[in-house]
């Protein structure tokens, strides 16, 4: 053993001292403390890293649900706008919309809730006056503006975000989508016709724009457009069935958008007839098929894509007396069991009384217009009046019909085969009895499945020989079938028919925002003010 100790190079005392040193309690405690501290540091670092990661994930989650809540709020805004603009809601505008949208990343759904508050008017994008109660309810006639407040909500786990966006919109009712004339079939303009400050929609062909006819607005034709002999269009032309310029005198001040081919009969003479650009899906040529561009002052682009305006829905008017009374009209009804001309009878101003001339009417209750030659109830009315009759109306011999309030004629005689059933002839004049603006509505109701008689002599409404509706009165003439306006007839308003004959100095000044009970109104809604997105409280 001694030799082994010596071999180790250490004496017994040295080994003892080493053993004694390594088992010193104080030193052992210090080591343990260092181990604990090191472990704590490691653990703290891990906790800090986990907290940092959790914080990063939490921030990302908050950002994600905030973005999704904003998207939901935008969706609610869009749905509210669509609900306001829906013609089916014109008589009872919605005060709220709600729904869900798919979440972009979580696979769940987010929600939106939009409240709509209506006002009678707005100024500079700010609603004016007191809100219209939803219990009324608001209608397209009573509401001129709306405040939409849309809240979008998104949730992931226990975290929720609510985002709010507000906007103000204007509300304007329209029957024809802003057009002065809606022709449900082909249209022919001849002999110095003039449409002032109004656009024209033709759901068919513009068979002829002829003889110095002037359309001071846009023209949209779903069929072919034929321009000839001094026709002037100051706006744009959309022709979805091709376009033909048959003489050297027609002019177009705006752009031409033609689906099909565009042909000119007089290439290059006397100069460009289209003053802007022409975009055509087919060819631009002369009648022999030779490519030309000299008749177009701007770009002549053939074989290109053309986007046409949307086709406005066909305005359908039906007689519903409840809707008229709800709109404040007093109904004057003249209906006979068998509505033939003989059954309806003829009524004339009573000669020998009143003041000459004695206006004559045929086939209508005369007292409404001129009892004993004097001004009738329409000149003294304190509320709107509507005459509903199944007898033909024929006003002629210089009648001056004065309106003290809105006045409407709804005549169904045409539906029973009497055409024309409404005739204004020989200088029939409508004026305001009190200098205020009133609306004259002349209507033949829509009948499902009706076959329209053909020819100018078989139209429903015939207006001719210097018949005028004088400002500040405005007029709406409506029929499912034909209407004829000839020989210096004029009015401000709108015209609807499927076979329209307009000639000999017919003049129409557009008044596009007209309303009448019983017709599905289009709603022109415009965003005026949109406020920034905010986090809901």
C-alpha cells in the first residue's frame, strides 16, 4: 500500500486535504446557488422568449381580426347601399341590414350590422332636419338623404374587434334612370324634332334620326342607329346593333360606341361628322366595305371591345287606387259598365253660359274640367287629383286647362280596343293656376300579355297641333304601346312608350326625377360623404 501511495505521488495527508476541500459545505452551497441562478436565468429567458412570442402572436391576432372586422363593416355598407337602391323597397325603405361574411383565415364567420337613418334633405353632404321615424316608414318620396352606420365584428378566441364606418348618401327617385325618353321599341325622329337637355334610350332600333332632329344628350340604342339629313346628337352614342350614317349632314359631338359595323355613305365629305372618337367592335367603312377614318375627327378604333350602358328596367305602371290615396290623391272615377263610345257619351261645354270660347270634350266627365264653361275643380284643387276612367278622352278647340295641384289621367279605354283613347288636339294648353310647379301625368296602364296595335293612327295617346304643357308645369306621358306627338307640341318631363312617333317640331325638355304612384321607381343613390373607419368603443 505504501508503494501504491508513493506511486500516486501524493501523501496521505495530501489526499485527506483534497477530500476535505471538495466536501466543504460552504463551497457546495455556492455551487448550488450558481446552478440555481443559472437555471433561473435559463428559465427566465425561456419565459421572456415565450412572452415575446405570445406578444407577437397577440399583436398579429389583433391586427388580423381588426382587418377582418373592417372588411365586415365594408360589406355591411355595401349591403345597406344595395338595399336603399332596390326599387322593391321604394315604398318602405329599410332601416337596418345585418348578415355574415366568411372570415378570411379562421374559417369561421364575421358579422355586420348597419343602421340607416333617413332625412328629408341634405346640404353639402350633411343631413338636414330631424330623422324620419322608421315607424312612418321612410319612402323614396319622403327621404332625400340617409346616414348609414355599419359595424363589423370579428372574433378569434377571446379577442374581439369591432370596426365602424359611416357615410351619407343622397336619394333621388327616377322612373327612367335619368332618360327623358324611354322607347320600348323602335323610334323614328323626323321633321325638326328636338329633345332639349335630355338623353334617349331605345330598346330597339333608332330607325331614323332625320330632318334636323336634335338630341341634346346621350343616345343608347339596343339595335341599329340610322343617322340622316341633319340629325344632331350632342352627347355620346351607343349603338348595339351597328350604326349607319346615310348622308353628309348628321353630326355627333360625343364619342360613338358601336357593337357591329359603322358605315358612312359619304366618306370624307364635307369633313368629319363624328367630332370625337369612334370605338367599334367590327369595321369602320364606306358602304362598299372600304376602310375609312376621314369622317371621324378623333380616334377611329375598329375591332375593339365596347362596354355598353346597362339597360334600364322596363317601367311598368299598374292602377292601384290604394297607392294613389296613400300618396295624397283624391280619386275622381268615371267608369261605365260597357265602355263603348256610345255608352260613354259625349259631353260639351254648355253654350250660352260662362265665357267664350266654350272648350269641348268628348268621352269624359266635363265638369271636372269646365262646368258651364268655367274653370273646373282642377283649377281650384287643394290636393292632387286623379281621374280614373274607362272612357276615351278627347280635348280640343283651344281648351286652356289650369292646374292648381298635381293632376293625373288614368285611362283604360285603350285596353278595351278604343285607340286612341287619349287625344289632346288643336292647341290644348295646360298652365299653372297659381304660378307654382305641378305635375301632369297622362297614363294608360300596363296590361300583361297585351298585343299593341300598329301604326300611327292606332296609338294609345295622340298629342298634336300646338298642344303644350307650359312651365312651370311638368308632364309624364306613359303607355305600354304607342304615342304620337306632332305639329309643334311641347312639354318638360318624360315620355314612355313602345312605339313613339315624334315629328314636326316636337320639343321635350327633360325633367328626369318624376314620380307617380303605381310604378316601380328606380332609385338614384349617390355617396356624398364617407368617414374614416374607427374602432368601436
